[in-house]
C-alpha cells in the first residue's frame, strides 16, 4: 500500500480486523476501517484501489478533514488518503502551504534529543513550554503499529527532511 501523504498504512491506518468485502467494489481483504470517517454517507470499509481512485468523493465521506480549496493536494488528502489514527479530529498540519507526510506515531527514537523534539512541534494555539511534558510520555522504543500507542500520541510528519508533529490524548 502506497500513499502520497501516509507512509505506513499497514502499521498506522485503522484497518478492519479480518478480511471483509470492500463496501464499494466488494473485493475481499483487510481494508481501511471507515466506520469513523465523517460524511454524508456511511460505509464499513474501503479497499486501497477504491480509496486511491477517489470513491469517497461521490460518497461525500472525508477521510481527513481539511479546508477544501479544490486543489489536487487537498482533494488527495481529504478523500484519497487514509485517516490519521486519532481520537479527536486532529488536523493534518500545513507547512508553508504544503502537506507533510504522516510517518508514524512517534517514540523517543524518532528524535535526536528533547530539543529536537520541541523544536519540531507544529500544533497551533500552544506554546512549547506547555507541551514540554510530552517528551516524558513518549514511548522509548519505536512503534510498529498504532496499537502500541498509549493514551497520548505524538503524530510525526516529515516534509523535505524536516520533522513536524502534533499530538492528541485519549
Ligand atoms: Zn474497493
């Protein structure tokens, strides 16, 4: 599975537990769980091909919510990219007008140091001093799946080699 803005869907996208027919084309597999995707219509799951080809557009289901400016990039992010594995509606960061790639839920190993961690914070409406404590809550070891995340998750993104993160709590 390969997506422009989502590095590791097998590990970090919400998938159904066992093989099921895609709600759009009926092909059977372990597909993206769309039960939590907001929209006009509701479907259980969608396969990689249907998601990539934009089948959610006609269904008016938004995988990721973002201000829709009709650009190819925002349409790709909103309708053709797996949803971030968040508890709340965490917005995808925008960096200098571009969407960074979601890499994984972060651990301490994803950063060189606490300073490196703090300087790549890209959430809005918070000072770095308010979220310093998050460093101590980061898992020590690299995560392979969103299922390994705790009650607090740091979502790591990259753009042109730079790191960015936002966070969310259960
Ligand atoms: Zn399908």
